[in-house]
């Protein structure tokens, strides 16, 4: 039997879409489109784990590749289909099954949008801390499959650390249910780790037990100008020690980024241009009365000791939003900076300052008009970079060679939080040894012997 | 060539011990001895990762099983050898290679005792937070291989969350080096997760990058008496919210435990007998001046609201130690309680009170003289249990069936933090489904196709 007919024989009438009725949006993630003319053989919209299992069993029998899709907000091509593949969209599996206030957990299906997870936690007077710009459209199963990061990793960890339990379907349709709700569970291998961050290549995530936290009761935010990156490192140590577990964000912006995110966009700069680096620092605590003065003392002490040259402490939520708007302008700086190549890499925190210097030198040595802006979650070792060269068209491959080559020289990672997908696959070997990649391949062969799950992604 | 001769031909003269010279201590962990008369064929003491790789390559070629050993403080038989096996003791690999203050990491060999890791972090004005009673003798590689827990999991996570990078040697001698120092790294599968908590069955951990934290500047401790377990749950919610990230311990002791740990041992009880449950609560923060009053307000508010009936707040480090001594008496209560069967299980926090009631009922229904004491890291869902029945000899198997059967009924874990090893292997299926165990077996076959690494452990 033809695979589309077989899928239709097992799933609800509206669950299998084929041919011209396939929506264009399934052909790409946010950055990477399928090659022109490429069409999947079908898009399947399961409503249950059993539907996912039936779909995978059929595709496995037919040896037809499957690409799982969430909100299609990925930035590496992990969800992009190839010709003849089946697209498995989790968007209709959107039940919030349980919130357990005592265990501080939420059990959800993989197709719940991140924002709905956040709102459901909030309604239960709890916090689901993971947050990224795509919150309204990304689905929680996609966040887990890509181990999403974001702005609060410093305090709450990557998505991996927010998953207590997980259900996944293997390539052959086997359902593996591990919906653990307990912080401590050493009963055998922690197999959920396999499915987190493996970009749909080892199994399809169908349900999740997420870890919730108490809602913070205080928020403190400041923007600081510092003489140099070394002072930012000193400030990080102070902030970690003084704010204890309350430090939620430590975002460093290098001066070229700061310029393009303020004056470059014809916006008022909260602090004048000219500082060595800019720091956006945020803390969330449990005590409205004490936390803000404590935060202010940290900033004032750093000013007195010459670690910070100038600072603005937010006096209201509106102030805080205004200070964040400089950091949040990352998606818009292209209007000032011009078209550029963008990167999401990690470098050990202590060496990030020197890395930025050397990379800028290497780029300008190659292209006299090259410019690079740096900004990011420095405490997590994560920096984002935009590079322009003045050359037309943008010599993307040559820029990548220089950026990823420099990352390799520093022992960094070619993907801090966006994943590998298709886009970074040529550079995986810059951050992982042949032995590491060989282990990945052995895992893939063990769990998906016919290679039907998102083949050719990651490695 | 005979395997001992081959090992001797590749390793230093003092690195391979065979025959009568093998020390007795290598025949057992803290709880589980090898069967009488069982002797390993050799004990190998590698000094480097290359030594480990050479040993494994030789054993793999000879199809001789290998058991990795750390400090031999395990409680489940994970490190116990069988007849004809090679013991691989990591105890000579004890270099602390680097402390990176900016990245807040420490790179160590697997054979460094936990206490030396803690002391080295302390000397660098940082904290390695994992702490268990065996700190002086357990080795960090063993802590990682068993994903050790302890008293501070609530705040800092299990050992798994404290490992940023790892080097392991596979069964065939392949060295897989992933010494990542960065909080964010999504370059392919996170393969280090495989080796954490898999009890030496998938690879031998040789080096580690550990995550360090700022040293806390304040310590607050209290012992509280509460009317019932539900009040303890209410107190947990308050403590999480008010103390924000500073809550480090939330240890609940049921009244029978409290009795045996105080009067039963002829020790003064800090609070009188008769409360419904006892709670030891601890917080560590960043501000000496404010943290203690904040903690005191939490306790006082709970007293006013009837959540807590009575409380003692430590006024000195000595006070704090005295309060902890009731909880730390767990190893001694046998002198009052009598010989019993002990358990380390997890149950979702909200249901632990009811679980303790039902389990006690089931035990006393079976044995009129049965008694059970409960105590543990309730916020982590982890409870320790001792059971006596009055019957002689202790009907261990029947007790296990009732305890683990009740754990299964509650969807709990038969091992919260001690691992499976040999001792809990018959009960793995009480907490893991056949599909989950099948995935574990597939991973084992993929990474250790000849099954030489600690075979027969875990499953």
C-alpha cells in the first residue's frame, strides 16, 4: 500500500495532508528553507502519542524519513523537510495535563506553545523560567528537542535542566514513557537525556514533565558602563557572590553593538557612547523590601571601586523594559549595521574578551572594511556575533571559516543554544572530536537503525 | 598471551596486582561483598587516561569483564567484582588539573576524593556544593558514575547538574574527551549524560570539568515541630517563595525516626517528642546582615499562622551542628531501632505523607510487631526508610516486596540516589517500564558490544 493511504487508514481523516494541500509553512524553519521544488510526501498532525507511534511505525516499515516539527521557529534547519519525507507536526497535541503544586511540576503534551506553558504556571502562582523571543509561536516539544537556552540560563539552567520526565516515540513506533516528577531518581540510565537536544534524530518527544519554580517577588535591573571586559569579569564575581542565587541575567554588549542598537537606530542611548563595554544586569528575588536596596548596594560599591564607570538602576518596570530594549534590539541592528552573517557561539567566559579582540583582528586583516559586533549571555559563556565585510555578495563561507576557526582555536562551541541542524553541520567537527561524533553515530544507529528520523541533521 | 602478562607488558610495574597480593578491600563496596571465594584476576591502578584505555582494550580483546572502582563507598554493589574479572581502580588518578575562577570550573582526574575537590574549591573562594557523608573516602569519579545526591540537591542539583565536561574511555579503549567548560553548548548530542549515573556500565570516567559556585556568606538553620505532613508541604511552599534561591535543605523526620535519633540513643531531644513531623530547614545566602533576620521572619510567620507549632533557630554554628546531629544520626538509629532493612526511594513530594501512612499499614498488617521510620530530603521527593518486623531472621525479601511494591503503586523510584547496582536490580522493573529497560539495553549494546563493562549491573 502507498504510504499516504496507509497513514490515512490508521489516522483520523483530517490528520494526513498530502499533495497540493500541504501548507507552505511546513517547508522551512525560521532561517532555512527546503531546496526549491522540494515537497514532503505528507504532513501528519497527530492528536495523541498513539497517533505518533502509528505514524512512525508506518514510515519505518516504508523506510520513509520523518521530520518532527514544532513551531518552526528554529534557526538551524533542524525542522526543514527534504523531498519525499513525511512531516510530523505536533501542533495539535496541546493539552496541559496536570499542574502539581506540591511537586512543582507541569505535565504537558509536546505541542503546547511555550507562552501557554508560562501562562499556566503563572496562573498557578509558579514560574516556568525558560524564555526566548519566539515564546508565542515555538512549541515546548521543540524547545526540549533543541535544548533551548535564553536569558535566564544563568539561574535556572538550559531547558535540559527544566525537564524532569519525558515521553518519546522511537523510530519503530515504540513508546517510551518516563514521566518522572521527582528531583532524585537513579533507577537505571537517565534515558530522557537522549531525546533532549538531539533535534528529533533519536525519537519524537510527545509528552513532558516540566519543573516549576516559585514566582520571584522582586525584580532589579541596571545598565552599567565599564572600562573593559576584565572589569565585567570582576563584576560577575561580585554579583554572583552578593546576589547569591538571585542573579538572573548578565548580558554584556560590546561598544559597536551598543552603538548600532541605540544611535544607529536613531534611539536615545540610556548611557553615553564611549564605555569599554556595557552590562545589563538583572536579579529576581524573594523579598520586595530588601532585594532592591541590596542590588543598589552592589552597583554603588562597584562604582566606588572603579569596576563600573557609570550606571542606571531601573526605578520602575518601564525603566527596566527601556534598559532591556537595548539588548532586545539584537534582531533590528541590521538596519544600522547592514546585512551581515550572524553567529551563536560559546567561549569560556574568562577568555571571551580576548576572543572578541582576536576575531575582530582576523576579520579586518582579511577585509579592510570588516566590522563585527558582539553581545550575549556572558555568564553562560554564550556570545552572539554579527559580521559584515563590505564585500558583495556577503562571503558567508569565508566568514564562517574565520569565525568557527577562531572558536575552534579557543575550544569553544559552534552552537551555544541554536543547535546544529543543517546549517552548522559542516562545522560540528570544529567543536567535537571524531571520537565524540562516532559515539553520536553509534547512538543514532542503536535507536534508529533504519535512519528514518530526521536523517542528515546534526551529523 | 595470558591477560595479566599482557596488562603487565603495557602498564607500569606497580600498576597490575594479581593473585594473593590483591587487597581484600577491592572485593566489596560499603554494603555488598563478592560471593565467598570469588577473586578478580587482577587489580589495575592506572595513572593516566592512556593507562585506562590500554587496560580496556586488552580486556575487551580477551572478553574479560572489568569493574571500575572509586572509593568503594557505594551502597548497591555497583563496584563489587565477580570471579575472573579485572578490577580497575581509579585511586591513583588524583590530579586537580585546573581551577578556572572566571568560568567557575575545576578540571580533575576521576580519582580525586570528594573532600579534596571541596577543599580545593574552598581555597579558591568558591564552592563545590555536592556533599555526602562519605566525602573523605569517596572519589569524584564514583560520585559522577552513580550521580550522587546528598543534602543540597534542592539548591544545586544532583551531581549530573554539576558536571560540565567529562572524559570517558569506552569498552574498546576509545578515549572520548568532552571537557566542556561552558554552560551553553548545543553542538550535537550531550554525550556526557550517558556516562553520568550509568554505574560504569557504558564507559569509565577518567576526567571531569566540575561546576563551582560562589561561597555562601550566611547560614541559617532551624528545627521545627509541625502538626502534620500537610503543614510541612505548606512550609515548603513558603520557604521556596520567601528564601528564593537560598533554601538549601528541607529535611523532614517522622516522629518515630525523631524518637530513635534522640531519646532512643539517650540524647537530649532539641524539641520535645509528640509533634506530627519534624523539619530541619537550612538556607545559605549572600548577605550576612539581612539573611538571618529574613530566615527568622519566615519561621516566626509560620509559627503565627499555625503551620509550625514550635521551633528552634540556631544562634551559632554550634547550634546548627546540634540541630543537624538529629538528622545525621541516621546511621546510628539501628542501636535503638534494632536491626532493620533500609531503603532509599523517591515518591512525588505531595504524596509522601500518605505513602508513609499506607506503607506502615501494609507492614503492620503483615507483621504485628513491624515498625518503620521515615526521614529524608522531602523537597527532592527522596525519603529514606528503615523497617523492622520482629521476625528473625529479618524477612528481607518479603519486606522489599512490600516496600518496593508500594513505591510502584505510587509511581516512585526504587532508587532515589544510591543507584541500582546489584542490590536493586530485581526491582528495576518496579520503577521502569519494559520499553525504558529495552532502551537501556540498546545503549549498552551500542557502546559495549562485547558486554565487558560491569556486566550484570543495573539490568
